[in-house]
C-alpha cells in the first residue's frame, strides 16, 4: 500500500476525490481487489501502467470508489418506500428527489419506475449525482447488460412491482435501454459529497451504500449536508447497513430496519 500512496495522491488531485477521508480498510481492500482484477504482479508494473496509461487512472478511480449497484437493490427497502413514504409524498404538489452517490444510475431508474406506478412521475424530478464522471455518463445512457435482467426482474417483483419491468426498456443486442419516459425525469450530474453543497432542496434524499466507506468524521459532515438538502416533512434514506451517525438536524427515524428518516420541525 505504502508504495502506491503517491499514486493515490495524484489520482486524488486529478479527480478531486478526497480519499484521505475514506477508511484505510476500504482503500486497502479495494486496492487489493483492483490489483488482482488487473493481474498486476509488482509495484513496478503498477508504476509503469500508472505513468503511461490514462485509462488505468479511470479504472483505478472506479475500483476505489466502489460502484457496485443494482436495480431495486434491497427490495425490502423499496417496499418500505412504497408503503411508508409514497402515501405522504403523493400529497405534495410536485416532487424533487436526490439520489446521492447514484453510481451508474440503477437507483434513479428504480425510483422513476416506482413513482410511475404510483402516478407520481409526471411531476417529479430526480437529481442523480455521483463523484465519478464516468458513472454519470453511464447513467445518462440508461443501458445495462441483459445478463442481470432475471435478477433485476426478481428484485422488482419482490419490491411490490405492480406491472412488468419489461415495459420500461427495450432490448438491443446484449443490453437493455430505459426509455425517454423515465429518462426525461432524471438529471444526472457530477457532485462530490465531501466538498459540494446539496444541489437544491428535496422531498426525498437517498444516500445508500455510500457513507459506509467514509470515516466517522466524514459521515458526520456528509449527514449534515444531506439533512440540509431535505425539505421540511421530507425524507432521508441511507443504506440498510448504515445508520445516521448524528440524528440531529430535526430527523426522526420512521423505519429503523430500512433506515428511513423524516424531517419534522420542532415547535
Ligand atoms: C456502492 S455505490 C452505491 C450506489 C447506490 N447508491 C446503491 O445503493 O446501489 C457507491 C457510490 O458512491 C460514490 N461515491 C463515493 N464517494 C463519493 C463522494 N465523495 N461523493 C459522491 N459520490 C461518492 C461512488 O462513486 C459509487 O458510485
């Protein structure tokens, strides 16, 4: 790890991602996986690739920022959204939703489908953000490999899906592509939770499976930022493995299993 630290510093400067706030365990584990995946056998080989190949920088950034995601990930969570949050959101006139740390966009498309089934999509804007610009470009395309579609269809059905997942995408070669009906409601943009303010105020903010990789101090700072982006009576959801490190910010847990909080003003 020590021999690679200078390269991570360079990557950090290039990408503006502040890795110093990620836990050391996360960085070490992700580096090991990256080195194995890339079949790198020595520090010299790492150095050569880093100094000669710009694509290698992109791959390393992807490896370190952990982009794993899926459609309707943690289907129980979407079930909780469906039955505990959407009935309240449906009383609002027009919705703004922020998917923070959206990776390649699967969470944003899942939300759009859920809202469509609830008749709420027409008046909704979903802002989907991630620190890694390559993820943002991927999300805009809305194209995903068909090889996980069975698993995704199962997730959708288990999340309480009322229709057919297939009606939202077309199949082209080995990919599915979501249609304009969903895409026009999703704005993808680059955003760093460590440095940037919330991109507006929202009725629902999701930041799932992102803060798990941050140090305690960073979790506290990012929680404040996320909470600052939630409107009064709006909701904040973090991942099922996560809980808010700091429950101030007028947030009250409405579901401890699925880590969903609501902002209620004290009187
Ligand atoms: C494991 S994925 C989670 C994706 C999705 N939220 C989910 O639950 O499936 C974590 C994402 O957080 C993003 N991320 C990491 N650090 C970030 C930061 N400082 N600001 C914004 N996004 C960040 C990564 O690029 C990655 O796409």
